[in-house]
C-alpha cells in the first residue's frame, strides 16, 4: 500500500519555499501531523525558522484537551515557540483583527471527518471571512476525507437551519476534503478569499481511511479510531436526544443506548435495508460522564461488515424512528443550547430539516423519507463537481 502524502508532506517537499519572509499563523490541533508524526508547527518552524508568529486552535483546543460540546478553550502560550495560541472556540469563533495583525498568511491543517456537523468546517469558513476582510492569505494543507470522497448521504441542510454545525447546503455525508470545502465556501458565499490548496498526493476519492496508509490520530477526543468516523454521519444524531451517543465509554458513537431501551423490540422494527452492511450487537454500558452518567444503559454496538453496503445515516434514522415508536414515554429531544444556538431545537440543527424530524415523529414511511434525500443527493453530486480537485 502506498501511503498518501498529505498537504503538510507536500509543503515539506518544496512548497515551503514560497513562504520565505512571510509571517505565518497556523490553525491546527493534535492530529496535525506529517507522515513521520512530527507536528505541522514543528515541520514549518524547522523549515522556516522565526516565521511562525501565532497558533490557532479549533473546538476541543489546540491540543484536543477539552471533551464535550460547548466547553470553551481559553487562549494560551506555546512555550516551545514562545508565540500565542488563540482559541477559535471561546468568546469568539473567528480570528479578530489583533490576532491577524501578527501574520501575513494563515495556514490551516485540520483533519476533518467527512460529516456536515463537525465544526472544523465552520471554523475554516469563519477564518476565510476574517482573512479576506484583513487582506491576508489563507492556505489549506489538505488531508483525506476519512469516509471517502465518492459516496454522499442524507438530506441537504436547509438555509433556515444554518449554524455552527452546518454552514452550507450540503448533505450529512458530504464527500469533500477540507480543501474542496474551502473552494465551495468561497464560491457559495462570494468571499473572494481565494483559498490556496496544497493538495495531497496519492489520495483517490474511493479511499476510506484504512486505504490511505496513514496513522489515525484522534482529531477530537471522542473520535478515537477510524471506525468512529465511519458511523458518525448517522450516530451524531443522538446528540439531539436523551440517548447516550456513547460519550463516557471507550467507543463513542459506535456504542449508544439508554437505560430504557428494549433492544430486541427495536431490532424487530428495523427493516433489513437500514442495517445492511453492519451488525448491531446488544450491549450494556455505564457512561462515566455525559448523559446517563453512572447509570446502566442498554443499547447496541455497531460492527461494520461491508463498507460499500453500509449506510450510516439511514441506519441511525431508522433506529431513531423505531426508538421513538417503542419508547414514546421515555424518549426525549434534547433542549437548547447546542453549539451556540439557544432557541432552535438541537435535533433540527443536526438533521438539517424540520420536515425530517416531523416526518419521523408522525411515523412517516422511511423509504419515502430516504427517497427524498437520494433525489437531493443527485443534484448535489452534479453541483459539487465544480469544486472537486481529486478525481
């Protein structure tokens, strides 16, 4: 297997020479590593001594230290380089003037997970807006979409539900790299930020993470292994409910449940198409934090058997529908706030369409619901073609 060469690897191969004499900022976190596992900040600093003037961190912190949603990270100092580390998940979620005054170019090296609600994309969009306003350059050191760049799944996000967990009209599984998404943002929002993409070498759209030859480094605390990313486009919906998404266990999102679940009955309600390509193992667990902390929960652990057949969004929506029908007295939607939204229902922000939530609540036919997003995805597939830089 040939290892994919990421944006920072390509930077090290020679692209760094174009940044001589410039003051650099870097948006990164603990997963921003080159192929030899050296952190991007160190790769750049060794090639361009004294050029790095500021670091920036996304949600969970520059070191990935903060566990849950809406746990803000403060600003700090990088003692190794003696430069500021600005949090973009604190009292502001975009770089402000005094931060950008320190730099000429903002480099971004983040590992996205291919799912719309992952907030790194919104952070990149906020940076693009701020950098354009400040008259600076923005450069994306691109990385693989760990769940592939061919398959897309889910309904398109409705504009009235744009938020920090979904800034653009894309499906839950969007099939883009972060570099491609930056190009899309520039076009959709007419930013004229002209993001420069340092492309990967050797990545193909059909690749899943285990095809890349790269070592998985957790991009956030509850994304411990590639399998987490594979199920995440569906399993993230539990964040909008009182079902534990497995936070407080060692396999979040693969494991999920609640004290009240009747797993045999839920299994009976699932149509075969919804769980094609996977096995749902009955499991009991006791979360050490987050929902149902310390309580015995019953639920499932997902085992993917066939990646080509597995449809994470369909599976989780089918599970949600079954649980709501069986456990009407115990199941609840999570109430705001959720990711800096204090009025709109978290589940609407996550699903991206109030109509989908209402259809599930009213017992709508799942195949008809799926047919709607399949049609939307055809149009999306044609539209997104203009932003793809890997074929």
